């Protein structure tokens, strides 16, 4: 008879072992399961507007026309300005007097040489 009892218990033991393994796997996955926390809720600021304060286009239900931004006007290339020529600097009067004195001295020296010859 022992063989008859063991034959009947074998499927029960196998089924119980299979269920224990499956429940263990399910518990292991449940412990390791991680979900992303929900994103923080952003504060939305708003203000109460009375219906009377709304523009007539909103009251009528017509869509607002969006203004198309105009492209900026093209930049006109200006020709490069040539620097204006500066007038030559005026000589210092003291330097001019010195040069004039030197020239007179040279002329006087040339005249003396011419007279000596």
C-alpha cells in the first residue's frame, strides 16, 4: 500500500512546489519593481477675468488673428568712408625763424665767396 499513497501524493507535492516557486517569483518581482515618481505639479498662476472685460472678438467666438512678424528691412551696405586727408601741420614759428636765419646766413656766405673770387 505504501506505493499507492505515494502515487497519489506525488502530483499534490509537485503542484504545491510549483505554486510556491511561482508565488516566490511574483513576490521577488514585486519587491524589485520600481516606478518613476510622478512629475511635480507646477503651480499655474491665473487671474479672474469678467466676461464684460473680454474683447469683442473673443465674445463673438471668432479666432484671433495672429500678426505675422515682418522681416527686418535689409541693411544697406554703406561704402567705406575714406579718411579725409589731414592738412599738413603748420610749422612752429620758432623753427621757421631759425630756418629763415640759416638761409640768410647761407646767402650771405655765398655772396662773400662770390666777392672774394
